[in-house]
């Protein structure tokens, strides 16, 4: 009776939808919405047997307690037994700890469980969560909890999961002074000054969140690296973080500045083939492992954008990577060597340079090196074709680098569902071994039999109370983990699960919000860079449009280098007649993309120069098509805003308002992009805006003069 | 029955003491601890009548809803009537809105209520909260809620409160790039880039917290000022903040860079007597008020530490202040002009310079200027005597500047209850008009009949999840507000209330934690700067000891300038025979402080040079006394740690652990201070450590070499 009254009050009184700052991410463990639901799960939750002892078992127990307390609103006492009690309805136990009869019955399935995998199986009236490792057991526990979070029937459970990719990492571009390069959610969560003395609760919650989505490594410092992080002052601090992360199955990695031997110990050179340099790295590795016995290894950005590297000594990227790899090899460490190498002095089309540099080195890297390749050949633009290195390095493991932080995609205030874009890349066919040779199969190792596999995501995490600036930025973090675990995952399901776990189970909210999310990526591409436009953002901070950016010393950092707009045409000819970047792809793509009549329109100006008045397959001239797509993008943003407005009252007001205000900004900035780009390009086309495209709000000069100080992320 | 079971579970299950990150500050509105307590208050809380309509009334209603929801754990529907309903047990209504019979009965009391004041009166079975202004009503509501938070009996309520000080301000030293000068709680909460489009919930919670303690103004930018904040780009953003703060009775102030006319509009001069400059400020003021109609005014740091000022043009501080004051005067604005003016080229003892500069200007400032004076004549040292300007400017309003952020007091990781120190200053007797002429009476205007009164606190607020880095830093923010409202407030009561509202009502916790808090200040002074030592911290970042700091271009920024340790003696002779800084104080202090036999020992080395082997009144030599006090400080910190450990389980584990880890750091740093200072000074005294003082852990060289990178706050 009491509960019914309370329930009625809950329905009657919107105030009681509690304020929520989003800190709990997708681990809200939302209270059961009615008595029937609560009763159903309570039976299970009140009868859990957890067998085994380890720090990770402690984490499992704690997580169950948090979840139970939250699901049941503190109205039950969690009673997790660590004894072999027959009454347990949920059994969480390593395969070695399972009762013999269960083990025998499940033997066939158990054989399929790999190192980090798990099995969840409803069997003989009980749910068994089992694994070969402690961390597998933790992953299984989170998977079970996710099924409860999404209110699945537990009697159907029969889930066997092994990660398809070994290294599932976040890359933080966090500086030691706590600024975050390309970070838009405040500042770095790593408070180095207070470490190792103070372990912030946020470090623990960070590890929980990552473990819940299968992330098993984190590189905590900027790839534009400061050598200081390799000194005892910082190693002691990094070790304290490693201690926090360890029970959650997360290894710590550090970025290594290539000339660290010179900076830290005044060596005369950082030549990777110099024996003194090699000895330095050996000694440094040994020192690091004395602080962090399970140190993951190094992430290196070399010979790019001012970072020192093997080029400085006439050496190859393989020479550089191998010296570091040899140093960490005795301790089981790896080197992630970034392929993002380009130079303004190389006359080649910038997007060709990584391929030109790395392809000849295929097979020349140590077996504990993995080359980290950005999704596309330029730099995390709203839309790029997949990077041509994928499929082109059969003898060198390649890992993916996605950017979760939205440097070029509206930064923190735009709602853009990144998994849509990632899926597009992962499903791209490299044709390396014929049709079906997807990027996804390169990454999971199946295509080339890679012995090392990996996926990294450049973190969007900062000190903002909701971690990611935009509440929906959490979805990108979540989806990254899910796709790193299995690049074939269904993003519709990922998005739906995330919404349910994060906001509410109310299907009227979930369905509408999912629709907004899944339309958001194409909308953004339309209002920013339709038809294959790229690198037309503002200089330096990259916030807002800047198609007029030109000059300034580095041509490859301008917009005009890429769009090459003239009075006749626009676009970068990358066919055989141009830079022939297209030649880095399989013949199948040459055929399709090489012809402006057959290339999908989203890549048109990436590969071709097209006259303004050229009639496209849509029946529109290029100019009209561009203008209409910009307009469509703006209308898409307005649609997102309108649909969101309808959801007021279905979730807590705090997050609703937060997202609403960001959608207002998004609409304004979509208009800004459209107006600035059309005014700028219109100078060249000299063509009128087609019907249906709104007139710009200001003159071009307004946009050229528009300037804001202290834009974040640099 | 159900409630009893729940209560039992709550007792049995420590897990159910929820994690708490401290974000809610002292506005936790902790749930009633048992049924009897809940029943007692529920009668009142379910029968509230709130009369009137205004944005501030909206704030009152919302705050009541938050409080009721939290006190009663969402188990009641708040039902705040806005009609004149007889059943109301709590009446919140402006004096004009009170029922006639009530108004007549309370007429005598009502007469005493001033602009921001309020009356809470239990009368004829109801509680009346009334005021002459909306903001008075909000203050009264917070006061009523505080009585419920501290579980006071409501039938005794008869409170009439008027603030004793008009301007009660926070000063944020926040830069536009979100770094915070001398900030140790992360970064600035002002996300200028997202303003005005996004109003963060934290801005609202900031306003709530400040209003709850009577703060009515905030200067949001660093006194080391950036002129950009006076441009439309930032005025639009500041206006958005002002809109948030307005219903909470909080005015926004901006720091004005004195040469802004040159920086923003290329004027050839910023000479305050130049008509073009005066016209510029007039126009700028008009522009600011067009964005923010109730803009509070300017806070100015001039001619100090590199800031431009009237000295650059041979003008006085009054000339500078008056030009700005004339500009804001037509709009009701004021100028807060800092007295923290000193120059390394002035040969005088640095601590004398502000007095020398300002005392002759007494009476020469416009009536909308108030001179803002730091508590002591140096710079927020752990202990200083009160600033000699207090009592010395009868014809110029002076306001207090306290530093809530702990630049020199262990920064964020030390627990130091600052109100203890502030009380010491406020109760200091200036003897300006004979005995009893306390600083407090200078500030409240009663001593000199000031028409403007004020108190500013340099904010300790940042992006840390608990706002202030150390959870107990919240107490300093809270106490500052309470002392600004009434400098005579009892700090024992302030501390106790804060503990109850913030953590728990459990008296075993409250009493023990209060004891720690109230002992903490003297403990810190002992391990940092006993016996009147000052300015012996590390250079630049001011973190940790640096008695050896010397040279470097500015003598007045070294330690040796202040302690002047030699093989014979230590201390700064500020008597008549020395710098005669003592001459800036009343004759009564000259007599007491001028004699090393009669001066309280805490000021000994501030005013005197004393031989190392001089026997003090304690029976110890100066050296032994110093060493013993350092030791006592360390032991005090250990005692704090030990006492805190005993409190585990009485509050949530998250905040308990957080404070525990900071106490560990505090103890280590107390030892660091003791060891470093005694080793350094021991070089001069050549005397052995007395019995009871532990040997330093390292050699002096270790401390001299100790260096950490990226220390926060600069």
C-alpha cells in the first residue's frame, strides 16, 4: 500500500524526477519502475553467490552492491555470498570454481571462452556467469547488469562473448598542466599534483566505466608529448593510477617523446640506431617497469607537426619504433606507433604521405609494434574515406585511431552520434583480399592474421560534471568501447542500450532520442562539409567555418589547399590526372571513385574538381546541390531541436535543459556554417542561391571578422 | 512497519550511507533521521504558504521543493500554496503581503527590518517569515531551512536579522582561459566559451549557495585583469551570468584593467585626468549598463605587481579611482579600489607602503569608492597583524579582503579552518577611537560612520566536484559569508552548523570534527610560520617551504628580505630602530608590540630581530622555541589525522576517504615544512635541536633540490 502511494506520488510529481548531472554515465542503474519489475529481479539480486578472491572480485562485489542499492532504491540489503550456497540464483564464478556438475554440463561452451571472454548462461534455474580470468568475470558481471539495466528477461540468457580486438584503448591528449589538446569538456581529470597522495573517486569511476564497456588500456598523456612524464616524479604518479586501474583490467600506457634521451639526460642524439640511445631506452623501460610492473607500453607520435622523430636522424619509422619496442619487449610491453606522419616540406598531397611512408616498411616492425592509423587519410574530418593503409600492410599489425573528442565535428556543443561515422569506416571494403575485406576484418586480425590487434579512441573526457561536455558525448565513449570489443556490433542496439541505461526506459523517449541520434551524423556533414568538402574549418582552434583560411606558412594547414575553389570549379583532383591519391586504394575503388559520375556524392570533391555549373545525378548543378545540402543540414539540426523539445518531462530537467541549450547552439552554428560557406564559395561560383535555401543573416565580411578569444582545446 | 524495517536496514548496512561527492555543499538537506523527527517537521513542511510573485519568489519556491524532497526523501508531495490559506503553518510573505492582523501584531519588530533583513517569528501557532524585499524573504527562507537542517525547535523561532555589512562579495581570480590564479580546486567554473548560449546548472547552484549565506556580489574575473572582459564579446556573456544571479540578489562586478582605453581603443594614454580617458570610461560604463542594468561596478588592482595604474601618469590612487567612479556613478555603480599597492623600487619596508600611499588620501575619494584592504599589511600570510589602514582612514570607506583560497596556507590539501584566523583579525583592536575600536567596527561602518561597507573573500571555488578541493574548504566559503553578514558571528557556531548541514547530525561526529577544525589554524601556523615568521614559502607557486629563497630581481619577493636570518639573530626589526612599521599602529600597540618582552609571541619576529640564544618568556631560547613550535605543528597535524580516523563510518566513505588522503598529505607536508625550515635556519643558529624535536628525514640539500612541475595556481 505504502509503495503504491509512493508510486502514485512519483507519477504525480515531476519534481521527483531527480536532478541528474550525468556523472553516473550509463551506470545509473535506474530504479525498477514498478513493483512487478522489482519483484522479478529482486529474487535474483538477493541471491547472488560470488566465488573467489582477488582485487577484481572485490570490484565485482562492490559493483553489484552499487547496482542493487540503486535498482532497489536502498530498500534491500545486498547479500552476496562468497560460499558455495545452493540457494544462489546468480552464480558468478571462474570456470575453475564452478561446481563439477555444472562445469561438466557446460563444458562445450566453456571451451569457447577465451582470455577476456565470459559466458552467461541460464541453466537449471540459475544464472551462471563464468570466465577463465578475473577480468572476464568482471566483464560478465557488467554484461549481466546491462541485461538488468535494459530489463531483459534473465531466463533467456545464453551469451558467450570474447573480444574481437585485443587492445582497446583510450588515448588522452592531456597535458601535464591539465589542459587537454582538442579537449572540450573542461580540463584533464588527471590531477598530477595531488598524485600519488590523493586517489580521486573519479579515477575509480573512470575505471569502472571503462571496464563496463571492455576498455582495457589507457594512454593518459598527450601524443604531443612532454618527456617529463618519463621521470620518477611522474612515474610515481602514473604508478598510483595504474594501481587504481589494475583490478579493472586496464593497463596504463604513456606517450614517449622521441627525443627524451636528449631532454632528460642530455644525450647528444636521439638517433634510434645509436647504441647509447638504445641503452637509454632499455634502462628507462626497466625503470618504468620498476614502478609499474604491468606497464602497457608506449604510444608515439613522431616526425609530425613538430614532434621529434627518427627522420631527424635519417632513420625510418620502423627504426624508431623498433628501438622503443626492443626496450619494452623483455617486460611484455608494446609500442603503438602512429602513422599520422606528414610534413609541409614533402611536396606530395598531404593525404598520401602516411601511405607513402609506411607501406614500404610493411613487415619491418618488431612483433610488439602496432601501427596506429587514423580512420581516414587526412585528420578526423567530418567525413573521409577510409585510410588507404588499411588492407595495405598485411605484414604489420595496424590498429584504428578514432577521435571520440569532436575536434572537427562541432566540438562539445553539437549532438553527433559518432558511431554512425565509425561504422561507415569499419564496414568499408578495402578489397585487399577481394570483396568483403572490410576495415573491420583488418582490425580484428582475421584478414591478415595479425598477432596484435587494437583500436584506440581519442578521449572526450574532461572535468565537466558529465565527463564529456555534451551529455550525448557519453554515447560516443560508450559506443567506442562496444565497437572496440566487436567492430561488427550493431550501432542501433548500442544507441538504444545507452539511452535506456543513461536516461530512462520509457520507450517514447528512447525511440525518439535514438532517431535524433542516428540522424545526427549525416545532418552535421551536410551543414559542415557536404559533397566531400574537407578541412574548411577555422584555423588553429578549428571551431566554426573557415573556408577562407589561406597562407600562414603551412599550406597543408589551410582550407584553400583542400577545396581549391576557383571561378570555374571546386575540389581536389586526386585522380590519376591529379595527385593520384586514389591510386593508394584498390582497383575496385579506382573504378568507382575515379569517375565523377559513379562516385558516391559524399566523396565527390574529395577526389574530383567539379565545375560549379556541372549537372549532378540529382539533377542539380554542383552549386545548387551544395547549397541545398547546407540548407538540409540546418533543417536537420532544427528538426533535432524540435524533436528534443517534445521530450521534456520524460527525463530529469537538468539533463533535458543542458541538451536543449546545446541544441540551440548547434542550430545557430549550423546556420553559421551554411551562411559562411555559401557566402564564401558564392564569390567563386557567382551563382544565386537556389529556391529553398535561406539568405545568409550577415554579409561575408561579418564571418571573416568573427573572432572569439580563448576558444578551448588548444 | 515498512519504515522501521528500512530504518533497521539503514543501520545494519553501511553501504547505504550513499556516496557523496560534496557538490551539494551545506545544502545537503539531510533526510530526517527518524520517524519522530520527520513527523515533527512534516506538519510544517506540508503546509507552506508563499505569497507574492517575482523571480526571487520562484527561487524560494524551488528551494523549498528541493529541501522538502530531500528532508523527506521524496516521500511527500510538496504543496506550497500561493494563496492566503489559513491552514498554512509556515507563512513566507513580504511585510506588505502579511495579513493585516499579523502585520499589526508584529509592527514593532517589522520596523526593525532593513532592506536585506528578515524576521522569522513563531506566532499564533504559525511561523512567519517576512521581509521588506524579495531578497530578504529569500534570506529568511534559507535561515528557516537552516533551522530545520540543524534540527532546531521551530516553536522557539524569533529571529530578526539585518546584515551588518552592505557589500558581501566573492572575488574570483579567474582568467578568461579558465585558469585560476592561486586557485587550487581545478579550473574556473566560468565557461566563457559556452556563454551566453549555455547556462550551466553549476551557475545556478553557485548562486543558491551564495544566497544561502548572504553573499550579494561577485567579481568574476582576475584582479590581474584582462581588458577583453570589457568588450561586447564578454559583456554579453557576463550579462548572461548576471541574469542567473539576479533572482538570488547577487550583483556581478568586473575587474577593470587600468589601461583598457589604450588596449581596447588605442587611446594614447590612460591618464585618469585626461578628458579623453574620462570620456572613454563614461562611454564604457554606459555600454556595460546597457548589457547589465544592475552592474555592480569595478574592482581594480592598480600600480601593483605589474598592473598599470595612475602612477604611470604621476597621478594618485584617488585620481585613478575617482575617474572610474565618476563613470559608473550615474548608473549606481561603485568602485572597489585595492590598497594592495607596493613597488620594489620604493625603498620602504614593503608592508608600510600601502599605508604610506593611502593614508594621505583619506577623504579624497568619491563617495562611490571603497578601498579594499587585505587583512594584513603583507599578503595573506598564515598569520599577520591586522592591516594598519584599518582605523586610519576615517573619511574613506574601507572594506576587508580576506583570502578564502589558501595560497599560503597549504593550498587545497591542508585542513585549516580560516574563520579562526579571520576572527582574530576582526576582533583586533585598532584603538582608532580608544579601546574597543575593533576592525569589525571599522568594517561595519559604526566606528567612522562609513556610508559604504564591504567585505570581499578571494574565492576558493573551482571545477573540482566538491567546488573547493578540500571538502573543508567549503567551510571557509560558508564562514566567509556568515562573517560578511555579521563580523561578530560566533565561529564555534558557524563551524558546528556547517558540519551538521554538510555531513551528519551525529553529535559524536560533529563534536570531534569541530575540535579538529578549531585547532587546525594554530597547528598550521606552528608548522609553517611560528613566532611571527612570514613569507618563507617557495617562490612563484608558493607551495611548500622556501626560507632560502633569495635574489632574482625583486628583493621583496624573497624570503631572506623578511626573515633576515644571520648567525646571531633572525627577524625583521620594525620598531622605531628598524623600519618603524610599528609606527603605523596606535600608540597602544607601539607599547605592547614594540617591546620584545611584552609582544605576544606570535608576532615576535614580525616586529623584532631576536638573537637565537635569547631566552623567551617560555623559558626556552628562541631557537628551541622555534623548533618546538615546528614540532608541535607536526604533532598537531598528526593529531588531526588520528582524530579523523576515528570518525570512519560516521559519514559517507567517499568524503571520509577524500579527507583522509588529504590529511596524509598534510602530515607529510607539515614534516616537510618543519624539516626544511629547521635545517635551513639551523645553518645560522648552529644550535642543536632540543629534546622532543624529531630529526629531519633528509639533508638540507634534498629540500633545496626538491622541485615539482606544473604546481597549480599560477
